[in-house]
């Protein structure tokens, strides 16, 4: 929003050092503001029950993730989501891309934002066993953080800086997403827990936990 004002200070088209500093300071303030939106959940948001079994817990979170990210849905999986963002990044970097080309995927990104926030909201109502409390908190923040990053990306047509910061944040969150899953896998392995074909937990283990070793 400040760009026209700053460019007006450089009528010859050359951005001087003072304007560059103002731009840099404005971007840093925006980065600081956006960082305050990260990790919205704390320990106090996690409900814990020491009598709850890990099997019950895994089946519950599996039901939630399958609801919003069905394994067999062509337009709901991680691959489709990553493809959408990869195409967006490619179009941004191409000189021949039009505004319409660049922003044509924003509705799809907005749909994924809704999915991530919905998972976070549903997970918040899940009671975790004591051993899984830390991993559950990390899961909550992962889904909320990705939802926030996608929200920022979907605003790229209105604020390019926010959109680009959202892309960077999304990449970081995806890279760190294995940590809570590794913690859950460690618990599953320690209890030698297996799930029947009729349990939601089997899909969760097959779709997420087994892939951690690959």
C-alpha cells in the first residue's frame, strides 16, 4: 500500500538509498506482523486424559484428516496442493505471464486454506493421551500455520509481499511437518500398535507414518 508513495519520491525511476531503506523497513514490519500469527496454539489448548489410549487417539485424528484430505480424492491430496503452488511460483517468475495467469489458481488455494483451518479447529476438540500431548500441540500449530500461509498466498493479488512471504512460510511448514508425525510414529512403534482394515487409523498410518522412512 505504500509503494506508490515511495515510488513518487523517485520521479526519475531510480530508487535512491533512502527509499530503499523505507521499503526494507516496511517489509520488515510486515514480516514481524505476520510472524505474530504463527503458532497460535499453546499447551493450555491441548486437552489431555491419561486414561485415553493411543489407539483411540489415532483413530480420532485419522477420521478428521480423512474428512478434509480424503486419500482417494484427486483434488484434495498433498500432491495436487503442491502442484498448484508450484505452478503459481513458476508463473510469477515468467516474464510472459499475465496477471490473470498468475492469479488463476487463487480460488483453489483458498479452498485448501479452509481445509487446513478446519482440521486445526477439529483437532482442538480432540483429547490426547498424555504421551501424545506435545505431538498433538505440534499438529495443531502445523495445520493452523499452513492455513495462515495459504491465506497469505491467496492475498498475493492484493499484496505481493504478503503473498511471497506466505509461499516462504508454506515451504518451511511443509519441511517441518514430519516432526509431529515422527513423534506419533515413535509412540505407535513403542506400543507395537496395529490397526484393522476397518479402523480409520490404518489409513492414517499407511498414508502418513509409513512414508516417514522414505
